[in-house]
C-alpha cells in the first residue's frame, strides 16, 4: 500500500464534487486522476474517492463507458440524470470489474437528448490513481421518413424534441 499525501501542490480534480460534474461526450482515453479525490455522493455503488461526469446522448442506442487502461482497481456507476446525489432507483448499472480486468465497463441503452451521470471511483477507498475514460455510442440513424422536404413532419409546440442529422441527406433550395 502506497500512501499519497495531497498538499498545496496536488489538488483534487475539478469534478471531485457531483455539483461540478464535467460535461463529457464521446471520448477515447481521456485521462483523469482520483489520487486526491474525496468521496461525494450517495454511495450506491461504492463509498470511496470518486469523480463525476455528465453525459448527454445525441441519439438513441447503446453507449459504452469504459475505464479499461486505468492503473488501479476501478468502480463505475451510471445514473439517469435527476440531479446530484441520485436515489438508488436512478442507477442504471454499477460495475467493479469488467472481466478479466480490474477496470470497469458498462454498456447501457441511452435515449436521445437524455442526460446521464457517470460516477468513477475505486473498488476500495484506497484504490485511487490515474486512469482513462472512453465513451462510445452506437446510435441509430435518423428515420428516413422525414429526410426529404416532401415528407416533412408536422410539429406543434414542443420542448426539447430530439433529432439527429448525422445520416441526413441534403434536400431543398439551399438558401
């Protein structure tokens, strides 16, 4: 067991507190470090030093959150976004070891426009250190029934109507 002292030269990460959860999208091997993190949260998955991320799905489908490549025994929890310190019923999944690794990974079904809270920690309170987070998604292409102007959908008064134009084609005068 290595003892690490956090002092004026080593600070807690900016997303150490759930209220400061870092906004994150699809990323590959984004570095993080929980060495000077503290425990903050409900403790539904683990109750050791943790950091937080907030993910907004840009489409509907499978999303994989992975800590593979991290240098310590990680723990990972995914919650539906309902605010910080979510209730147990908001937890989508919790993972300690993604076999055969000590690092964690979760794949869940996301809904376009929905927000999710990601908690990264360690198996035990002593499990801290540098790591990497990767998030990838396999979203369904948009429905082709309204890809052309002649098939435009009627919309009334709406709020936060999700859409995805990544697979859309150009149609129209192009003004």
